[in-house]
C-alpha cells in the first residue's frame, strides 16, 4: 500500500518524492510506504485549508453535519477493512480494532456532527444605573486547526480531533502517527467519497520532527490539538506558546488502580487485569500501578498473576488472542529495559518478563514484536519503574494500609490522567475521588466512556480538555457583542 498525502481534495505525492517503510509489527514485514513529508507539503496543506476556510465556516451547520454523518456511514460500511488495516499497522488484536477502534471513530463523527445541531448561545441582560444592554456571546471557528495524533488508537484518536474541528467550521491539517498511518489514508479516500469540499480536511503523513513540527510552527495554524508523549507535548508548547496558539495537549499517564478490601473482589480483579493489559498496555488510560489494601493484597496478587498467565499472546488476526504485538522493536526494547530496571530496583517479576517462544507464535508471527504480560511486585512506590510511563504490558502491584496512603501513592507521580477506584463504600469513593489529582476518576469501572464528558489530564498529563462541550469550545473563539438598549 503506497500512501499519499491528502491536500486540497486530492491524493498527492510528497514534494520531496521520498517515502519510508511502515512495518507490520506482528510479522516484521513492510505493510506500506509512507510519504516522508516536509515543510513544503505542510505549507501546501495549510494554504489549501486556508482557502477552504471562508466557504466551510459559512456552510450552515446542518450541511456540515450531513457531510460528516455521510463520512461516519462510510467508515461504518468499511469497518472490517479498516479494522484489519488498524490491526496490521499496530499489532493490536483484530477483535479490538473491530469492537473498539473503528466503532469509536464512527461514534466520534456522529457525536460531533449532531452536537453542532444542539448547541445554544449565551446572552446576558445588563442593567446599570444609567444604561441597559444585551450581551450576546458568539462563537465562531478559529481557522486552520493542526491535529497531531499517536499510534496506539490511530483512527479513534485522529477522528476525535478531526470531527469536532470540522463540525465547528474549522478546516484542518492533520498528521497521523508515522507508525500507524494506514487508516488515516483510507479516511482521506472516504472523505473524497463523502463529498467533503476540497481543502476542508488535509492529511500530511510523515515524521513528527519534520512534518509535525512544521504544522506546529506554521504561522497560519492558530489552533493545535496534540495527543502523544509528554516530552513531545512540552516541545510543542515551547514552539506554540510564544506564537499565542491555542493548545490542547493530551499526554502520557501512569494511572493507579486502587482496590480497597471492601471492593467486589472478582470484578476489581478482572477489570484491573483488563486495565493493565488491554491493547498490550498501550493505552494512555491503562492502569499500570495497582494499589491494593493490605488485608486482600496476597490473595489479589496471586489471582492477578494467575489471570495474567492465562492471557494469550499471539497472532493479532486470530480469535482468542488477548495481546498482539507491540508497536515496534524499539518500543519493545524500551519496555524490556524497564523490566531490567524493575529487577535492578529490587522488584520481583511475578510473571512474564520474556518474549514468547517463537514456536508459540506460529509461522506468520515468528519475527513479530511480542512480549509476555508482566507483573512486578515488591517495588518502592517512588522508584523509576513506578514513576515513569512505560506504555506497555508491564504492571506493578503495591500494598497500602489506609485511605490516606492510597491517595498519597496514587498522586505521587508527575502524571495526572486517570484513576480507577474500587470500593463499595460510597463515602470513601467520594472522598478519594475528590483528592485524586487526575482528569478522570472511574469508580468501580474503567474506561467507561461518555463522549459528552471532559477528557484530559492534570500535571504532566496535559493541558486542556477534549470531549463534548469542551471540544466545541476549544475549536471556537468566543466574541462578546454588547448592544446598548435605549428606550424609544
Ligand atoms: P509521540 O509524542 O512520539 O508522537 C505523537 C505524535 O506527535 C505523532 O504523530 C508524532 O509524529 C508527532 N510528533 C513527534 N514529535 C513531534 C514534534 N516535535 N512536533 C510535532 N509533532 C511531533 O507519541 P506516541 O509514541 O505516538 O504515542 C504514545 C504516547 O501518547 C504515550 O505517552 C501515551 O500516553 C500518549 N497518549 C496520550 C493520550 C491521551 O489522551 N492523553 C492518548 C493516547 C496516547
């Protein structure tokens, strides 16, 4: 598959004419050629988006809505094909791509396509001793939005930005991750089929340091929405801050799962295993530190390890696979370096810690980038393994003695994305939720999403919120019009 940039309504080659390989991490084989775009391609895309902005921003919301709903319908029609591409590109189980990634991309478009039909403005009646006025707060699109997304949930997260940006009347230049760009390429083709006007959505493929950085530094892109690593987010902020760009940064996490002794043991256990290893642990919201109240700690660890051992690592295309391949050999090396670090820091590898034997993977996946789900116990809460984001199938389990300690350990890292709290004591749930420093607290659940709620992180997990009204506000500029009223 040779991918192309999508600029001004057409699929085009990169200006420099060069491409790099996209690798299927489950097989080690090249699955696509990706345009190695540079600032010329970005400049071309921004120009196309700028030219399309006046028309698109004045297109009635109902028409924009119809076009985006048509696009959602096309994604749904191609669900199986897109899920297969997503699985090939990332190594994730096909079943996950089919049930999570692609349906969510459909939902993202439907949600924002219809949300814009139901928004209402704000007015204030103003009365002073010598004047009366009515204040009307208008909200309009901001122009060209730069949308940069990561590889772990490729179309899911890319469309989470594209849909609100376009729905609110902005035009966009998007850059999907260079490690998983195939579904974004298909999104371009489907956008053409849906009849999206040329230039409304532009997609430039390529590496972050070149194509991504060119979007961030372009003076005609006033809005940047980024999802990815914390260090990349900081780098983007250094460029975009002095340019007074509006910035949303959705970055890394080191999320705690907190299990109190009174919790429903079986549910807490099953969900914490799922939270640790879903999508190979490559979800920003994965619970990578499990904190367990001491009276149930030993039983919890024993059962957690048993359940983890029962997970199937293997061919992502096969039914019954729980963990597929990691995204790349470099990423597996990073995760493995943390397994070594955990040992060096005095941890016990309770299970996993190795690559599965090639003969368990079958011929097709013999050269793939697989790793066993790994559970580590016995570490100090402040060690590097427990403080740094690993973003792979490695989870630590630690005991705590009381609510105060649970909250302290949960808040100890520089991250603040999400937490999952397990207790049947409503007062305690409220108490803990109120004290956790993170953007989302799930009580007796994990990753139960409602697209209307604010989504994002505190501390080094990011800046700003996505989702629902937050996204509609982020992509629009408020302007207050004050009209003085005189008596006739
Ligand atoms: P990354 O930061 O390496 O890359 C993310 C995107 O940014 C890619 O498209 C990349 O090409 C681009 N990029 C890289 N350098 C850039 C630069 N200098 N300027 C502009 N763009 C640049 O992240 P990744 O490895 O793709 O994704 C994994 C990270 O994403 C993890 O830290 C994970 O926690 C985070 N993540 C966060 C959320 C969230 O909602 N908070 C969701 C998913 C993933």
